C-alpha cells in the first residue's frame, strides 16, 4: 500500500500541478481540510483560498485557487478550480494592485467582491510560500 497521494490541481483551462504528495491542505465550505494517505473518500466544495501540497522530498507547493471541487478517493486527490495559479507564477505587486482596484470598485458589486477574494488568495499564496 502506497503512503503517497497522487495529486492533480486543475483549473478550467489547464493542468496546474500534478505529482505525488504526503499531505494536501485546502479550504472548503466546511473549513480547512488536511488530506493524508489513506484518507476516507471525500467530495467537498472549495472556496477561494490557498492549497498547500507537501511532497515526499520535503517541498511545499502553494497555489491560489478559486471556487471548485475537492475529491479524495483511493489515495488520489483531485482539486478542480475555475482558477488556479502556483505561488511562484504570481506577481505580488500586480496582485496588490488588483486588490486595491477591486476595493475601489466597491464590495457591494458581486464582480468586485469576487475580484477581492481572488486577489487576497493570490497574495496569501505568495506570502505563505515565502
């Protein structure tokens, strides 16, 4: 029996990250969930936030994700998000500017509120990976 998880992080337009991991942490509608090898089957809704993937060689990969789904079964973890971006691909200054613009647009506007959540997730991902 393998003590590793097979993980795929997929956005609407591409495979963002794939590999083996010892642990995955993601934010769902029920709160943060940690997935270890041999986790019980799970299907949950993701919320805008950060996903941590800890690999067998001690690396931690961090990604910003938007709403989507998390599926766990037989040591396979599938993270399907409308938007996902690895922390090392995020321009922190641009994310901060995007956050300022979204706040200026007003949080009563649904599109602006979504932009705020996405920018905050991108900033948290970079900061967490640093």
